[in-house]
C-alpha cells in the first residue's frame, strides 16, 4: 500500500476515464465538449485515450458539465464493464 | 499546436511530415552555421535573423504564423489560446531546452579558456546556441506531438 501511494505521487500514474462513453451518450462532438470546458478539441482526444491527465479544475469542469461526480468520470483503476457491477451481478 | 496544421498549403497534421519539416529546417540552419563558421566576418546576426524567420513563418510560437500557437497564455491578437495541455508541453520543452542550453554555453565558455584554449570550438558552440535557443522548443513540440485527430473537427 505504501509502495503504491509513493508510486502514485512520483510517477504521474494513468488515470482512467469514461469521457468517451459520456460524450457518446450525449451525442457530443469533441469540438463541442472542448468548447464547453475551455480546452482544444485535440486535448479531449488525449484525455479520452488516457494520454493526458486533466488538472483538478478541468476535472471539475467536466464533472459539472456532465452532471456527475468526478469519481464517476475519472478513476485510478480501470472501470469495470457495466455487466459485472455488483448490483447487476447479484 | 494550431488546430489547423497547414504550412504553405501542405497538411502538417501527420507527425511524419512535421518531423521531415524539422529535419529540413535544421539542415538549412546547419548549412548556415557551417558557412558562418567558415567565414571570418561578423555575420553572426544572420544566424539569429534566420532563426527568427524560421520561428515567425515555419515553426511558430512567437506570432501570427507558424505551426505552433503563440506561447503566451493570454490570446495573442484574438488568436487561439493555449489550454492546460499546451502549456504543460510548452513548459516541459522549454525546461528541457533550457538545461541543454546551459550545458552548451558553460561547455563552450570553458573550452575557450585554459587549458583547452579552443576559441573556434567555443565560438561554434555559441553560434549553435544562437540557432537552437530560439527554435528548439518549437521543433521538439512538432517532433513529439502525435498525428492530429482531424476527423473530429466540426
């Protein structure tokens, strides 16, 4: 645990996200999402692919725009597919 | 980088094309560097002028033209703004170039002193710094940025 937390602080770990899913659900283009949260459309692509971790302010802006908590969009661990969520599996 | 990557009508959204452009630019600047070293006039200003022209019209970073958006944080003449990823990459590249330039200048300075006493090498490194200092951050940005995702525009 201690080793993991040290790694998280020093190595800029990958942050997983559901941006592509949320954007597709709402029928948004990358351009539209980018304009809504004040970044370039290329940055949205890098965010979706996990090639760039957003700042806290950008994460809050995305959370506010989609109307969901930040942890519903970003996670340090891969998101599980919906069919394997505990509520659906039980 | 700018959203629409074109230079003289050529599409520069592909990384391979941008790398070819960077290599071409530095090949030309290298020729100028060699010519400046081989002549004994005080024409160093031509190198600085060439680097400025390359920045202004090809690489960008300092004005209206070129492939890189102006490095300023606020809009430059109502132009495109650097977002947080742009700024992070800009700062990282400038930091890398800063470290390299410091090493280059210190090495060049001491090579001109005893016991080395190599004033020609010292001058060559200083002139190299004149070329690389203003251009290398933009070149690294163009070199390292992956292919632009163009299908999502609009």
